[in-house]
C-alpha cells in the first residue's frame, strides 16, 4: 500500500470518527433540550393550575431563606433564583400592565371584603385560599386598576348574595367556591383585564427565567 493511499484512509477514518462524535454531541444536546422543554411545559401546567380556583400550591415555593439582591443594587431587596436572575417587574410592560402584587399573591376575592364581612370561618378560609400564590413581583401596590377590580368583585358579591336571598353569615363554603369560580370566569373588563394582566405578566417573567440571564 502506497503512502498516499494509507494517508487517505487515515483521513477518511479520522473524518468518520469526527462525524460520529458530532452525532453523539448532537444527540446529547437534543436530549438535554427535550428535557428542558418538558420541564418548561410542566411549569406552565403548574402555572395554569394556579389559575383554577383554590389551587393549593404556588407557582414557586416561598422560601424565607431565599437570597435577595444585596442592598445598594438597583434591584436591591428582590428575590433571586438560580443563576442570579432577579424576580423583578418586567421592564417591557407598560404602566397599566405593571401589576404589582404582594408576596402572598393576588387574592381573587379582596381581603378587604372577606375580612370585614361576618362570614363563617370555613367560608372565609375558602376566600383566603383562593389566590395566585407568590408571584414574581417587587411589592404590593393598590393601583387604580386594582382598586377598580376590588370594587367590581364587591359589587358581584352583593349581587351573588341578593340573587340567593342570603346574608353574608349564611354563605356556605360551597357557595364561596361557586363565587370564586364566578369571578375567575367573569367578563367584566375590570375583573377580567386585571386578572389577565397578572397571568400574562407571570408567563412572561417565567419565560425570562427559563431563558436565563441576558449576556451583555
């Protein structure tokens, strides 16, 4: 066998090995991507569950020991997650869309309603649990849309009781669950738009977390 033929075979075998290696790397990458996508789909499923009435779990488990961005930083005080991604309000959202809710989450039935009304303890507990759970936000702020939301829900509550001929103290836990479902399916712009803003904003923030921090 001549030296030129031997060299050609060596090059061909080396190229074949390189192709095999590239294929293996591609398969590994595809597997990792598939697993990441499955995890993301599951996280969206959990997020959807949060929007069903009385969902028991949070989008993200609240941990009081979770680190925050150090004081003095422009994002100081905000919660962080793996990779140092800040859980702040999405800067791409406009003023009306920047819905800010407390770490306890957004209550579908305002606390000012169920804390003041003479409800049965079990009924009040239904309303207290009907919330989004902790969201990716900085702080709670009673904005104009939030106050309009509260007024609309309170008006719906009065109508709900009146239609059934009952007083707040007579409202049962099952009736409270029915009312929560009524609010979640409401098409009153003051109610629907406010809830939609929260859900939309949460999806966008979770997408940012999934993608990871931006590289400059």
